[in-house]
């Protein structure tokens, strides 16, 4: 049996066929957990269905290669060896815990999402939507002190909203892929959040109010109601 699209399972099968299980690196199950986690996070079921089918095939091979007592333990038969049952259950529990912890590590926290509804941080997110910026540029964009900018950037980095990248002597701040995707879902704009000076924003709003009624709102794809024109 060959599983070309899943190297970790292919390695498991190869070790089983060579009867060389001791040579397996336990970290291989981390790779399996990562593949399952990625399939669970996908927008469709194709990857998860493929993973389930491949795992079922490998489980059957594993079952066939075991002893009668091992097969009883894997099936959960009542007359199975208590010691083997303990080992099987321990292995399943360990894998479930590993999968849960690795999924949690990759999942955005509730605080991550709250950053996008917090005016203190939304301005930074909006400012970074147009591209990476240095701390100095963010001081100018947000009209806040260097100390305040530094403190807020640290919080945003801890919550997985931004990451930092060295560009020579300057440290650039940029949105993580997850943050950029959620900012798009929220329909945030680089114009929002104080990037535009207040007097400019007032002038833009005045211009918008002066428009005819037919131009006061613009439909947004996927919304049932028209959205107001002008700057938020």
C-alpha cells in the first residue's frame, strides 16, 4: 500500500511492512495530527474525507499485522488482555490530547477577535492594511506617543494580530494572514481608525451628505441592506 499524498502515513506503513516499528520517530504522530487539524479547518470536507479514508486503510493494515490478542485489544473485545487494552486506550487518549492541544495552539483566541472591535487597536490594524509599517510610521498614523505605540504593538503581537520583521536596522510591523483575512471579513479600511486627520474626515463626511439621495448609499455584495457612503 502506498499513500503518496500523506508522507507520515506512508512512513508508518513502510515501517509496518519492514517490521521495524522501533525505528519510527514518535513525532510522526504530530505530523498526522497536523494533517487532521488542517483538514478540520478547511472550508470543505474533501480533505477530511480523504484523511478519514487513509487512516481507515492504515488501521486495517495495522490490525492485520498484529497478533490475535492485539486485534482483540484494538477492537475492544471483552476477553482482550487488560494490559493490551490499557496500552491501546492510552495511545488513543494521548493522540486525542495531542490533536486537541495542537489545534488550540493554531486557533485564534477570543481576544484576537476582540482586537478588531476595540478602537484602541482597530486604528493600528487599519493602518497596517495598506502594508508593513515601522513604529515611527505608526506613531504618525495613529497620532499616539512612541511609548503607547510600542505597548500596543506588543499586545497585538502577543494576540497573533501582527508579526514583526527586520528590514535592515528598522523593524517593520505587518498583519498576520489570519488578521488580514478577518479584517477583510470585517470590511475594515485603511482610511478608518484615525489614519485620516479629523478635519479631513469631517470634510469628506460633509461632501458625502451633500450628495443626492441616490448616491448616499452603495450596495455591498452579500448584504441585504445598502451601506452608507462616506468614511466610517
